[in-house]
């Protein structure tokens, strides 16, 4: 590594940035191996098994031999863990029949192990636009099967969602994030259901201007997601930082109630907060939001370089 | 009137109060001593969330479904798990709600709440049956229908089961609608035709009724009978979704899924 320039050396808060090893720049396979303890990862149903999507070639699209999803099992801080990583560079990180079957099957096998006294946690690297539209209903069903499989495991062992970026997590696979025991984002990670372009084309530019990047980040970005309780940690884009956040999230164990079971909390957020006027408030930011489009974007402050909720949340 | 409301009314014995106007809840008698709790997402023109006024599943609908399902689980929690009542999801959903407010609140989590509740009911022993009477599209279907133990659909030209509605599917995959229709002839999962969807292995019955828009008495008894049979199958079957891979049609249409699962299971020590 080159010498540290004085401008960095004089400022301790820049040291982490200078020394970091980017997680976001890694592909899905490298991300999965980098999270696990060194030399413990083993990939299952890897590209040499050559199981490809049968639906792409007839559409003139080139399939990949791992269908854009890697399953790597190994140790995380000495305990069994399976990492399921979506490759954002293949078909927009979308879930098709084969990639979906791999993810669902890995989660079900983990659940089987956990039931038979071999506890294993799971980490999902969500870099995805959701259902692969080129595989239509089979992609949609694949997501439904992943959700069911995740829930089989979640009651026994933590299932951690990681949204690193740059794609972020959108569409049906974000329901996965909603079901996860805990969610870790980097500062480059966005988490949403409908992407800005989709909302704009469905509802018009007044509803969501997809060219307004500040708006997108203030709605789907890590600061808002952390402040409103949709994510549990925001970390620097740095392999050791992401790994440490995942270890912490797994170590916090299985909570009594998961985020998606807290119906009272979810309902309270939607209750009119000022005497029957149709206004709503988001927790954490304390900023009232009017239910009509065309207002100034929600302001969200930039968080520190790393935030993590306590184990109790 | 929407098809979800029509079929909900036709199948319900007694409508129950719902804290959410867009969620219809009723008790139903499917005959032969088979009680069921009926749930439907119905259009609410006064929905506080303007992007969810046409029967879409948005924030209120996600939590409304979760609430109604959790209530049934609670009601039957003291019964033996093979005695718990069935839940029937009447499905006619244009999509999830596409809106900025929805994004700000985290629509994915509200949908997840519904998914979580449906799966919990299924695992607890409640047979969960989806009956598609209209559209079953995208996140709306994931929230309301796709966690079911059994999925039935009307055999009708107006049924649409897809990952997204057709104009958006064409736009996002950079095709014209004509090109998409052409491709759907050779790539079955792209089809919008319910009969094609039924060949993919996770359709548990297509119901040929005489009037899908205004069901006759005979249509309703046909549907009740099919629902009753589906409940019986669900009671005998596994409580996860593996039955979607076991049908003869799945063995063919989803052979890539089966191959990937087989390989992964062999290698997983």
C-alpha cells in the first residue's frame, strides 16, 4: 500500500476509509468467502455442476452456470454458517427458477440441520432487483419458496440479510429482508420494495422522480432505513466491518419476536398522529409525512461510519 | 363490483368486522362440516393511501392480512393441529401498491408481515387454500396466495397470474408486448394464460365455472367442493411447499429446480 498522505494521517477518522478493503467491489462468490472464517468456506452446486436456467437461451439471453447465485457453507466465528449470495452483475441480481431453488434448498437444508442438533445460521447477500421477469411465474414462485424456507430456519437460528450495494435490494427479494432476523447495510446499500423507475412509470413523476437521486437515497438509503428501524446496522464498505457486523448480528441470537411479527408496532406507525388528519409520522426521524406526492423529499441525516443496534433490538 | 368482492360474498356465510376496509373477513361453510375463514383484499376507494385504492396490497393491506390470519391462529391455538380451521384466500389483486409513501414506510416489511402470518398458519396446521378468481400479480400475490398449501384458479380467459402486469413486463425486459406474447408461446412461465400457468406444476386445480363474473349457485357449489377437496389434500400433505415440486407437471416443467436441489442436497454433508 502506498504511503499515507499527511492529509489522511493527521485525521484519525479517515484512517478506516484509507485502509478499507471494499466489500461492494467484490463479486458474490468473493463476498461469501470473505465473510466466513479463512479457508473454511466450501461452495455447493457450483458452476462446474453446470445447472443453468433453461428459460433464457430461447429468449436470446446467455445463461450462467451458477445462475447468478452462490451457496457457500463454512464457519463464521467458529460456528456453522451458510452464505447465500446473489450476483448483482448477472441479470440484475434477479431470482430465477434455478437460483431460487438453490437458495430455498440451502435454507431448508440448514433448517433440517438445525432441527437435528447441528445448529447453522444463514446469511443472505441481497444484491437484487427481485423476481427475474424473464422467468415470470416461475421466478415469482421461486421467491415464495425462499420466503417459506427462510421462515423454517428463522425460528431456530438467526438469518441475517446484508445489503451492501451498489444495486441494493428491491422487489420480491426485499420481503426476504423484511423476514430476516437482522439486516445489515453498508453506506452504499439501498433497501426498498418498488424501485424509483418502476414507481415513476406506474404512478407518474409527481409520485416519484427517479432522476432525483437525493430523493431516492433519502427514502431507500441506509440512513432512513436505520433511523426507521428497518435495518439494524449500517457499516462502512469494508470487509472486516461487514464481517464483524454479521458476526454481531448472529451472536445476538433468535429474538422472541421478529420485526415482521410486531404487528402493533407496524400498525402504530400508520395511525394518524395529529387528530384525524391524514398525516403519518415515521419513527426515528420525527418528520411528519403528508400522504400526497409532490412535497420536498424526506431529509435524513448522514449516520456515522458504523452504527449497530444493541442485541436486544 | 370486483371479482374478489363477488366471490368473497358468494362463498361467505357470515361477514365479520374488519379493522381494515380493504380486507374482507368472513366465516364460510364449505360443506360436509368444513368451516373456513375467508380473506379477500377488496378495492377501497377511500383508502388513506391513494396508491392502494384498487385492491392493491400496500401497507394497510399487509398488516390487515397479517392481523386477520394471526387472529385465526390464536382462536384455534388450543385445538389439536389437525383440527385447526382452513383459511381461504380469495385472490384478485392487480399488484402491490406502487407509491412513495409506501416506500418511506418500508412496504417490503408490511408485505413480509402477511407472508410471515400465512406461513405460520400453514405450519401450525391450518390448511391454507388460495382461490384465484381474477388477477394474481407480483408482490400482491406473494403477500396473498403464494404461501398457500394449495392453489386453485378459475379456468377463465380473464385470469392473469404473473410476476408483473404485461405492459411493465414488456417495458422492463425491453420488448414490445407483441414480442412478449410471441416469446410466451415457447417460454411457458412468461405466459399470461392460466391454462399455461397450470402446466408449471403448482396449480392444484382449474375450476371451469359458467359465470366467473356473477357466479351461479352451481358455480359456487363447484368452488366449495373444490376448496373442500383442497383442504382434505392439505391436511394429508406436508406443511411446507414441497408439494409444488411433486406433481407430474412439476417433474417436467421444473426439472431444473429438481436437479439443482438434488445436487445441493447430495453435496451438503
